[in-house]
C-alpha cells in the first residue's frame, strides 16, 4: 500500500533535491514555495521584494530544516535570467516553477511603453529564457519538471487586457511545444492556467475580489498544479474555470471577443480605478 510518505519521497526523488520558484514573495508563488518545502525540496526563491522573500526563506528553512535561498532580482531587467542562472550554480535542480507575472488592464494604447516592456519581460521573456537555460541539465538528469504559470486569458483574446492575454498565450504555446519536445525524456511539462485567484494582484489591477466569479485560493491552485504535474500538458484549476474555458473554445471568435471585452470592462467599472499594476510583478492572476 502506497503511503503519503512514499508519495512524498517519490515526488522528491523526481523533482528534487532543488527547485527554483519565481514570483515567490506572495500569492501563488509563495504557495509553490510552501508546498514544495512540505515535500522536502530545497528552494531557490526569486522575487524583487527582499524583505518578504527573506522572511519566507527564514521561516521555511527553520520549520522544514531545508536550504532555502533567496535570489533578489527584478525580472523586468534584461540581465535578470543570467543572474538567476549564475545563482543556481551547480546545484542539482529538478524543478523550475516560472510563476512570476503581472497584468495591465485598460486601453492598450494608453499604457506606458515602459510598463508594457516590463510585462513582456516578466511574463514571456523570463519563462522562455529560463526554460532554454535549464532544459539541458534537466534532460541530462533524465527526470524533473517545468511548471509555467499561464492564465485562462492565455486561452482566448481579452480586449482591455490585450497585452497581458497575449503574453499568456505566448506562455501557453511555449509550454505546449516543449511538452511535445520532452516526450519520453523523463522531464514533465505543465502549463498552469488559473482563473481569478485571491492574491493582491486582483486589487492592483483595479478589480474587487468579492466581485470576481469563481475566485480560488492560491493554496488550492498550487495543490492542483502539483497533483497534475506529469499527467497533462495544461491544467485549468477549478471546475467552473474549466467550464468557462471550454465555453470560450466553442464560441464563434467575433462573439467571444465582444463577450470578453464586455466582461473586462464591467469588472473594471465595478472596482476602483486601476492601480499601478507594475507593483504586482511578483503576483500571478
């Protein structure tokens, strides 16, 4: 009979002894850190906010008796990925969780170019280059995994969230392609596509959490992700979110675009004016 301890050891053997998690200072990324530590995996935690990251690293290291090392870096910067790879060094990394991201809502043309470039770097460039840098060592191990955090918005056009949805569509395509390339390699590839998740990114993008349909906790999102790793190339957490994605896939494209435009504008109108979403770059959905 397989016990929980057996499952934990099996998970650690495949995806340990080290994992890298980006966007780890709060939200979904923090939960990845906590749940991976619970599985006995040493962690390299990446985020911009040094104080939060240091507290989390100290807590998990003390509680779990693991090596937890923070890497303070802004993923919007062009040299960020090189700094992360250098910090990994020769550690036996078994799992990459590229989770960091932030969103911009509102009129596309009205957004500042610098904010759009930062979002492109954080949401799309970082997972692309991290996967490119780390895949050779994962393949050489013959076991391990990659989790890329996308979004339900990566599955369809979203006017007034146009650039964000485009970055997530990029992540989805990247992950699906890598899943095909990694078949038979022993390296698992999962794109996680959450819907609305109860993190500070919700309010930073101008939404009211209490008005968001099917709002999920980061705990549940990450539990589902780790359970699905190695079983499917794409997972949308939550039954209602999966129904919504399936509905979008069946809708005529012109009607889908109009429907999503109305939904985003209605959600923004119900909330406060969008805050500076650049502050949410350690958050996800």
